[in-house]
C-alpha cells in the first residue's frame, strides 16, 4: 500500500479513499476531498505556469477559508513552501515577512488591499499577486503583477471540467521529505518575527504522533476557530486530511453562539481551545442550552490552563476527555497529559508524546534529578530545521546532540519532572520574576488568583522596583458587577502563597491584550503606563 512521505500526498490519498466525503465545512460551503484535491491540482498548475519554481516561498494572506486551504496544498504540489500570514497583520510586519522569506508570490483577498498596497511600497522584489475578490478595486500600480482567483477557476462547474483543465496533477516536482513544506513565523511584539522552517518529514512526524494519542479516526469532526497562521490551527487541517476526518473551519471565536451551535448541528467530536476561549466559555450564562453530547475531546496548548479552569471545564463537560498539552512552534508538540491523570496531576502537561523525548538540563548541560528545575530540551523527528536566515539564533536554539545526526531543541522554558516522569511547566527563562532575591514563576501566582471567585482571567509580570529588583504586578479581569477588591485579593494570596510571591500591585482591566493567535500578550502588558513607579 502507498505510504505517503509528503504532506500533500495525504490529501491525494484521502481523496482516493473518501472522494465524496466532506473534508471541509466553511459556513454554508461543504467541500469534498475530491474537490479540494482537484482544485489544488489546478492551482498548482497555474502557479508553475506563472513562474513558480521548486523551493519558492509563497505567502498566503487570507482569512480562514476554503481558498486558504486550497492554496497551501497547491503550493506544496507545485514544489514550494507555503507561508501562512496572520490575517490581522499590519503592513509593516507583512512587508518584513515578504522580504525576509523572499516570497515570489502572494495569495490574498481584495479586502486586504490597503495592507498589501502599503506593504508592497517597501517590497522591492518582484512578487506576483493572486487576488480573491473584485478585480476592479485593484489599482494600476498593482494590476500589472496581478492574477485573479475567479479567472483561474472560470468555467469550472463540474469535476470532469476541472479534471480536463489539469495538466500533471502536481506530480514530477522531485519533492522529497527533507524539503521545506512551511515557514511558520512566530509572533514578535518587540522584535521581528522568526520564520521556523518545517520540512515535510517534520510536519508528518509531529502530526502522526498527535493523531496517535488523540486516537483520531475518519469519524472525527473537528471544530477549528484558530487562525491557520498559528500552527495549532494549521495542524487541525493537516492532521484531519491525514486520517480522513472533517474540519469545520471558522474565521474566529468572535461569534461564540454560532460556533457552539455547530457542535450540536454537525456532531463535532473534537474542539481545540486556548485559555482565552476557556475563560469565555466559563463566563457564559447559557452554556447549558447547547447539546455537547457528540463531543469526544477538547485540547489545550499555547499556554497552560489555570487549574481552576480545568476543574470547571471538567464539571461542565464530564463526558469529554480534556487533554492538557505543551508545545512550541519549533517542534510543534512535546507532551500531553492523558485525561485519566488529571485528578492526580492537574498542574502537569504530561509526558513526551510518541516518537519524542523530553529532557531537562541544568546550566552545565547535564540532566537534572526529579523535582529539580532546568531547561526543557527536546529530541525527535518533530524538531524543526531551524530559523530562516538566522544562523546565530538557530545555532543557539537548535544544537547538535550526542548521537549521530540528531538535533536537540533548547526551548528556553523551565520545567521539572516528578518521579513518574511527568512534566511541570515553571515558566519562560525570560519571564521569571527576580524579587527579594527569589526567582518566581508567574504561573503559580496566576493559578492561585484564578481560584478566587469572580476572577475571569489574570496575568502576572515583574516590573522594575528600586528595592525589590522586580515587583510582582497582577492584571485582573473580573466578572461583570463583581465587587471583589484589591484588599480581598491580597488577603487570599497571603493565605495561599509564600510572602515573596504576593503581588505588590493589582491592576483591574476590562480585558487582557492578546497576540494574533489568541494568547495573552505579556510583552504588551510590560509597556502599560504605570508599570514604572
């Protein structure tokens, strides 16, 4: 039996096995595996016809949509590397990414014209643009290098017509598993984003491991509200197309009622979330009105769920398996906690996933004993190839291991293991708060604060202090009409935390700043007025 070694080969295989099955649901549109496979074949032909070569980078600047999925598979079939760009990005950062990756083509939509136009003013290289939308809105300065999606697929009304237009079905590009499949740019709020290089082999290895522990089958229906520029969202597509499932692709969690209605309507079995989504679910008053009986599992990664939120989610969804996970873009995923272990190890992110090893090293590069804190180091086929055009940073983060040909990923995250080998996240090296001569991880304080009734979300940072070195500051979002006071919060902390962990400052805010991927943006919090007394 054919064993795929390239990401897009799994789409072709699923199209042969399940040609008429719904692979993707976007709003009212339902796309089968066969239609996505054939449309991406045709677009791959067009990309090559207009000059795309093997290894070229193609930027995809779209909302979550069927066009974004067709585009990424077409780029792979044409022998290139896709670069999913966050749909909310500003012109300056878009310009940087286009120049940094040397994109030869950009696939975007006309409602992003103002961002693309401003970005291309700074972009001196030749970059062809494929537009989705009304062609009349494109100015003359950009029209010379533009093509239009509707023209590419005009007069294609049936599968047979589409098949006749195809040339070589994306074959014969001499692609191998070591070739780059994707550049995933990590968000950077104070520095330029870094492009993480992911080969076909990396992506397939990571996806296979996750599919294995989630026990995914072709019967699974995944509800994805996360952007495809975020690897957590992107892999919902990659994995589902590997095991022959269905993905319901929403643009965001902006309209939660509509999103939750999908769970009952489409009998969703899997729902990947973030702590920000969990916090929103927990404050909904009418959650009991929705039917979640089809839901088999929920997953969380990106940042750890507060322990109190885990308890509340389990009470709300007692039949749903909740997977606490840890990962980072540089290796996709590292670990997961089997749901049966939640009661005993609620603060753990579990053990390394299949085909991955998680080690904890001290500053001398030696593995630490159980309960000792050190830097998490990863080995496995899921460790990506490094950072694009950043050799010094790559050499610092991706280092040679002790075994022939292996690369170790130094995560920059502090962890400890218990005697059973279960992992516990302490904090980022650069997030540790140095106060009163102690090193404090914000997560422990945030967990304590989230246990207080009336607190929805919280984030803890260190701010400069002449006496303490750094003082602890907690930003807190309260439930509506909650009368919780700073004095009450500090009293609760003093009863549960060591004295050097009690916040010096409490600031109530209506909401916490978020990155484009939905994580709490602590770098933005560090720039808040009033942090420097």
